């Protein structure tokens, strides 16, 4: 790919980058046709080694097995997040960090990743693309095994990433020219023809004005107060739940053909604080109800990337795998959610027959016919 390569000597400090992005946000006015001159420019952090103590805290809060010489499937996203924030907090990045919403992630892992290995980390914004609710930034994170440290599943391959993620971040803004351009078109009548107005995308929660970006799956304000990690999984299974019945289809809600519920998890009020301490993403909307209310939430909400990680810890994944997930609605803390799965598909949703879907996704083994038939 084309673009400049900037080699870093160490990971950027996440807190100052989030704060800088928040300060610059009021001066950025996203509009249709936004262009990022730095698209394709890569930040590279060579020779990265994982802090095993922080990794263990992450494994505990997400309920991954601990003590194994293997990185959890979602952990490289945590490693790449500070680099992504360095790019998106930059003066020339046209979308404001305040209000960005992490709408989806796709992860491809080609082999198991030793926790004790050394890696080269690359992050870049691939492109900006129009969305009917605004503009999306497509951010790519790549992890490569260094030549002297191959993966446990094959030889060293310096040029090909062993782990890749593609995330989309949405900045909402007016997509038309008139005051009603973003409203759904009215039904056609004899006197009023149907107009070609943009309709809201289904399943995406609307961000609250003044919220800051989080690459962990929810809108997020500037960094908050540090809190210590604790030593157990954040979501303890409560009891098996029966397969739910039929639900009324609605945006962000369960639809016909529900996946069978395998378990219910009671989420503690401190899930966000524990995940923030383990991942470094300490945002006030995830830490305390009081700080979350400042940004429009009735209570603290779980990090979106925690919800995906928790689902994958329960679902499991082969060494060579592709995961796709969409963030559809925030998870309020404390609360109870239902984990549902059937084959490759999984969901995290509210309890009850009309439980709102928070996260939906699928896990495909690389090389399976079903995986190969899906677009990259």
C-alpha cells in the first residue's frame, strides 16, 4: 500500500491523546465528502512485547483462560488502540474525536499468538467513506511476528500479518442540504411524492452530543480517573436460561429466528473500571454513574470491546479464525444480559422475550466454505 511510514520508539500515551482529541473536536466540522490527507500513512511500533501483568488482568476481566502462552483473540486491539488515537487526535484528521462511535470490527487471526513473542504493530486509517448517518473512518491494525519469533502454528512470515483488525468509526453529521435531509422519507401519497432522504442505519445507537470517541465499542469522552484492576472475571454466570420466545422486530432489538440462549451473566457495577484498568481505556462513561450522566447515560456503560471479548471467551475460537461483530446498543452497568450462540453466530442481548441486542457477530474458521463465501 502507499503512504508514509512513521516508526515509533514506544507506544503513545493514551490519556493525553484522548484529551488532545477532545480539545480539537469543537474545531472540526465533519461534512459529506470529508477527505483525510493522511489515509494510508502507517504508524509502526517494532519489537513490541506484551506486559504479562496487564495481560493477566485483561484475561481475568474478560474471562479468558489465564496463565497460557497465548494472546486472547481481541488483545492486539488493546495494543493498537493508542496508535489509532494518535492518528485520530491529529490536527489533520477531519472527524472530531468527540462523538465518534465504534460501529463494527472484523478480526482475522492466522495463527495462535504467543504471549511471550515479539511483534511489529502497524496502525493506519485506510479510508473515509460515506455513511447515510455521516462519515465512517476505516481503521486497520496489523500485528506481525518479528523474524526471530515465529508463531506457534508456522514459520516466520515477516511481510504477512498474523493478526489483522478492521474497525469502523462513525461521525454523525448532516448528509443532505436541507433541514429535513436526515429524516426518513414519508410514505408516498397522491399529493406528496416519496423523497430520497437518508434513513438512519438500523441497529446503531445514536451518540449523545459531547461524547468522546472510544475504540472499545462505545462512544467515550476524554480519559477519566485510573482505578485498580481486580482479580476475577467481570461477568459471573448466574444460571442457564431457556431459549427465548418470539420478539417484536425493532432497531437494536431481537428479531425472529433468535439464537438459543446459553447463559445469563450478571454484570457488576465495576466492570468498566476493571476493564479500563486492564486495557488503559479509562473513560468516564465506563467508570461511574455520576460521570456517565454528564454525557447523557443514566448509568455507566460497559466497553463495547469488553462485550465482544466476553462473548468470544464464552464462544471459543480456533487458532486460524475470522470474527465479525457489530455494536448495536450500549450495555448499562450493573445489569443482566443473555449470551446466545448457535454454531458460528453469537449475540449478547437483554433478558426477556424482547431483549435488545447489544452485540451480534459470527466466528468462522479460516478456510471453511461458509467463511470463504463472505466478503472481506
